[in-house]
């Protein structure tokens, strides 16, 4: 009888541990997704500002110089 209690406690412990590991992994994945989405928003916003700056420049040579400078970044 004590063997069954020991085995059941062990099985419950294993299931609980597996649940905690899976839950932690999901939280890490959720945080990574949020971080990557935030980075994507920042890059898109900067790209939009760069394109507006180029579009607002009237001089053709100045526009090409801006494009070359932005390519370096």
C-alpha cells in the first residue's frame, strides 16, 4: 500500500513539474513575441520618417546623398 502512495506522489510531482516547465516556456515565448513586435514597430516608424525626409527634399543630389547616408545605417 505504501508503494502505491509513493508512486502516486511521484507521478503527481512529475506532472506538476512538467506543467510548470510548459507554463514558463509559454511565458518566455509570449515575452519574446512582444519584444519582437515592439522592435518591428520601432523599425517601421523609423523607416517612415526616413522616407518622409527623402520625399520632402527638393534637390535631387541632396536626395541621393540622404539615401546613401541612410543605407549605411
